[in-house]
C-alpha cells in the first residue's frame, strides 16, 4: 500500500465540486483522506496547483504492431509525465482492436506498466473496413466504452446507423467518429487555401470534415445514440455541433491542443511535425475552436498523440505521415496559449482536460471530485514554470509540433491511486 502523502499549501482546483482554494490535502490508502497523520510524507506545494488527473479520450499507443514507434508501457509513461492518469488508445493497431482478445492484451500490457489507467477504444467495424460491424457487445463485456474507426470515418451510413442504435442497449457506451470524407480529402497534405497554393501542396478543404459532421449528426438524430466527434478543426463543424446541442442531441466533441495553438501558416517552413490530420486550418477556424472550447460547445481537449519514427517524419513533406505526439505537452500548451492570455479560465481548462473526458468515458474514478474517500488520481503542476520542448521525451518518438518552443506550466507530481508515479517531474517507473 502506498505511503501516506500530505500536499501542503497547494491550490486545489476541482471543477467537479467548484473548489478553488489553497489547502492541505492528505492521501492515504490510495484515496483522499480527511484525518491528519503524523507519518505522512510532506510535499511543500507553495505556488503549485493540484487537480484531478488528466484524462485523454484519444491517443495512439501503437501496440500491438508498431512497437518501434510506441508501446503501451512507454505511452503510459509519457501520459503520466504529462499529468494524465487515464488514457484511451485508439483501435487502429495491428491487429486491429476489433475483438475482445486484442482488448485484453492491451489491458494486460497496461496493468504491467502500472503508471496510467488505460481504457482501450474498440473498432466500430471489422478490420476498420467500414462495411461490417465488429463484435461490439463482446468488447463491451471486456470493458470497452468507446468505439471508433479513428483514422477514417465509417463510410457506410447504414453501418453507422446500426452501431449507434446497437450501443443504446449498453449504459454509457459511445460511438466516436473521425469526420472526413475520403473522396474530398484524398491526396490533401494540408488545409486547402491560399497557403497550400503558395506552397505547392495539395489541399484538403474543410468541407471534407463538415459533410461528415452533418451526416453523422443526422444519423445521431435518427437513432438517439451517443455520438462523439473527434478532433474538430473547422468553424463550420463547430456551428453544427452548437445547433445540435441546442436541439438536444446526445453529441459531444473534442479538439486537440495543436489545433488550438497552430494554423496553416505554421506550415510555411514545410515542417513535417506540423503535418496532421485533420490539417491545421485558418486563423479564423482556430479562433472559433477556442471560443467553442471556452463556452463548452466543444467539450474536451484530447491529444491525438500520434508517435512516428524519426526517419518517417524526416521524409519529404508529401511522403511523411500525419501526426504529432502530445501527451507530454497538452497541459502546458493549454495553459500557455489559452489560460495565460485569459481566453480560458483555469477551472475550464481542467474541466476540458479531466472532468468532462472522464464523464464521456464513464470512468468514475477519474476527473474528480476531490473529496475524502475518492480515489487519489491527481496531478500537481507549477503553472509558472517555463521550459523548452526538446528531447528526450518519455515517449519513444519525438515528432512534436511544439519541438523547440517554450511553454509555461510543468507537471511536478502525478498520483495514480495514491502512488506517486511521477515525483518532482520524473517518472518513477
């Protein structure tokens, strides 16, 4: 059993209870405790913030199949260093996580790692083929609560309708869609516009996302199923989600830190670390994404952590794969670019990074509230600490869109069920 720990003089920010106050907080026996203990290890937390551990709805841990890029162990370590106590790895592994056997394998690897809780995402369709629904019920029995064919949308509207209808039989199960029409996006290397034309790169129009968002919301309206929209990038998508929520549809949405921070102009140097899918769009799109996160039209921030080998990202721009790592920079990126300038309150940032993702995922042990008897899944960070984003990373990969940039806000401690898996900024396993 972990030793008792007292966080002394820490600012507790807990959106679930509305708490924002400086206090001493004791952890004992894996839970938040109320009675003082003389034998507790005391951690001086003057100037630090304590919040519910972060929860990522959308990451790629690559195992099984691409252990050269990332493993469950290295990905969980990167998550813990970034302040995450729970992470949801996507199903596009090799073999695809479209059955209970692969789900159990990922869960066993996560238990062995022991640094972050893992909630595997199951594939909606067999082999991500888009035509035949996978054994969703079997995977629900294995613990899956989120299904996605991430990397591609479900192209067959009837299959998506059947999936959204089917999961209504299970409490809290969600269908998550990567909204992209492949016939419009095919060949696109970045957002379609003046910048893509000036760079001589094939563009992907925002309509590639928006037409699928419109279709999926229509099917959600038809079925009453729970729909989650992954990594939105377009102002038009935001407006459709806003209207759908006003109508009462059961829809939630996420945005990534890189879409909140960067725009198409950041590709002027042909930096392949800025190549991601959906692509970085215009400054206007970015403004609308930030506003939608602030007013909770967009519910959550998710990393879309996508590790790649160095040699893959060092290829010519049109040959390099899409994606950026993000687990170790997500909190700092939001603090630096949204909280510090006043576009987002600290409480709303924690809500979007922790409390709401935990609710969408249905994991009651994460996301708060921070109160006696609750599991001690916590992050402590220094909001004023400035640092440079540079290797080595806890992740096996280094393809960060923030590489070489300076951010403010650094994780000091991450606690998983009362155990300090990160202490003084260093992974303990």
